[in-house]
C-alpha cells in the first residue's frame, strides 16, 4: 500500500487492511501495508493494521533504517498479518522503538508478532510524563510456524538488540523447547520453562540419540 524512502509517516485513527495480496496470492515482498526505509514512523490513537501479507518480511509493517532513528508505536493494533519474518512488524537497524500497542494473531516462520534485527532497542510500554499516564500493550496469540530450524519467537524474535519494559510492574515469561521444566524468580520477573517433546540437539533429532 505504502512505500516510503527517506520520509515520515504518522497514522491516527486509520485502518490499513487486506494489502499485499490478490486473493490467496501474496504480491508484496516486504511490508504488506507499509514499507519504510530510512524514515520515521508514528502510530497510535486507535489505528489498525490487519490482514496484510508479505512474502518476505513485515506482513503489516516493515522498517529498515541505516542511521539511528526513534520510532513510536503507542496505541492501535496489528492483527492477523502474515510474512516470512515478522508477521506483524519487522524492524531492522539502529532503531529506538517505543512500543505500546496490541499485536494479536499474526503469523510468520520466525517472529510471529515482531521480528527485531540488527540493533533494534525496544522499550515495551510507555509513560506520558505530562500526566503520568501509563500505556502498555499486548502481544498475544501470535505464531511462529516455520519448520526445521525455523519456528522461533511466536511473540517476539530479537536478534542483536535489547528489550526493556517501562509501564509494566510484573513480568511473567512462559517459554519451552527444553527437556526439563524449570522456574526461576528474579527481582521483577518470573521465568517458567515448560518441557517439550524435542530432541536435545540436531544429532539427536536426526536419530543419533537413543
């Protein structure tokens, strides 16, 4: 729908849906709804990006920046988008991403909700210092459905970056793909690992482990 090179996008009370495809055939490579290169993006106030598709990366939103950039996504939702990497959102480069939106029911081979690559620093949650209003978000029911070595990061896939939480007091992480269940309590976070029927390594997966 949108391709922007070295520009700025601001969305307010806007819906973008059904882009990047013709029937069941996906026509767009990157950024089913929006592909943004070397620009800034502001998204919020009940905007919706949903049911878009890309054969490459970023079913809903694709952002790739070469220089340090601040991106703000506060409010709104990304729903039912599909891609290879980053069903809802794909972001790459030295980006400081402030994120407090809903990401639901998106699908990708890796990073069903979000795929963050190449030095993205994401802060989840937002606090308005003018009135102390705290805005959080949801990352729920997203799916990384790749096979083989794919299928990683149903909610978020983070590569070479950081992830921090702002407007969230308690964090509880459920993860899997380990042989033994485990539960650890940290200062502000509980991590619970669920055992799964998975081989311990590639050698075992290919029949070497008995």
